[in-house]
C-alpha cells in the first residue's frame, strides 16, 4: 500500500449512521478482534488468518508492514462492522495472485458494504501489483457467492470436504477468481446499468 492513500477512503451513510472505510493500522487490532468474536464461527472458516484469536490478529498486523497484506475496515465510531483483506501469495511463482476475504457484521448486511469493501480491496491489489484475485468460501455461503458473482468473479473449482470446523464437520470449498484489470471494467458496466436513463 502506498503512503499516498488517505487514511479514510470513503464515508458511507446508511440507516442514519456514518461509516468510515479506512486502511487498518495496529491501533484497530482490539476492535478487529471484538468484531471477529461477534461473528458466527462459520463465517470465519475461509479466512487465511484466524482473526478471532489474538495470535491471528498479531500475525495479520505483522503482515501489514510487509507489503504482502492489506486490510480495510468499515468503522462505526470505534467499532469494526466490516473487514476486507488482500493477502498476496508468499510463493514466488504465484506472486501475481492474492486472496481476497470480505466479511460484514450480520446487522449491517445488504446495505452495499460488502461491495464497497470488495471494491476497495481491488485498490490494494493494484498497489501490490497483483493481477488475479482468488476467493474461497464454503459452498453454503450463498450471499458471498452471489456478491462475488455479481462483481464478475467466476467459480473455478469445488474441493469436496476441504474445510473442517471445530465440531469436526466438513464442508465443500468453492474457489472463485477475477482478473484485477477486468474488475474495473465490471464496475464501470454495473455503474452504467445502475445509472438513471436519460
Ligand atoms: C458476503 C458478505 C460480505 C456480503 O456483505 P453485504 O454487505 O451484505 O453485501 P452487499 O450489500 O454489498 O451486497 C452486494 C451484492 O451482493 C449480492 N448479494 C449479497 N447478499 C445477497 C443475498 N443474500 N442474496 C442474493 N444476493 C446477495 C447482491 O447482488 C448485492 O447487490 P444488491 O445490494 O444490489 O442486492 C456478507 O454476507 C458476509 O459477511 N458473509 C459471510 C462471509 C462470506 O461469505 N464472505 C465471502 C467470502 S470472501
């Protein structure tokens, strides 16, 4: 991420509240932990780092300084209500690929924050020089699948029983991807479709 980015990327008004989207700094670590612990554990299954544990948060915060990880938070005051992360592959022959993860707190869903957080994550991807974004989620995350499909992601694989939860229950994992360059085109098309016709 470059220093030229403002701390607050955008302010969104919804339900009479004012939300800020901004790059995460170490100062927001406790608020991110509280957010993760407020979610259903199932919603965290696909994340590359377990942000519901202090160790996982430490790992994420360490990664922020490496140029391999970028995190955007949606904040309502000091409270985290949404999260997106871009984690670039540490494998040299996959350095063009990063994994995107997006989560919105349950009461704040269906207001467009998931899309905003995904859009901002693509800015991080551009900054990191990534050309392809990969997303993975359990096959039952219908909202996530719908959101990413709507933003031009394509399903590429289903891995059977690839995920196991704390109760030893297994789930199928869906992999989706999208080219960073094509994402901008998708957004332009969606915005043109949504614009009022003259
Ligand atoms: C996926 C998730 C981030 C979406 O957050 P959100 O803030 O509700 O998403 P948005 O309001 O921006 O929705 C964006 C678009 O996605 C689609 N969408 C989202 N939820 C949907 C649902 N339940 N049914 C159908 N379409 C849906 C719609 O096209 C929606 O556009 P619309 O606002 O015009 O209807 C949220 O449901 C979540 O945190 N899920 C658990 C974690 C997860 O599965 N993450 C995805 C893996 S990366």
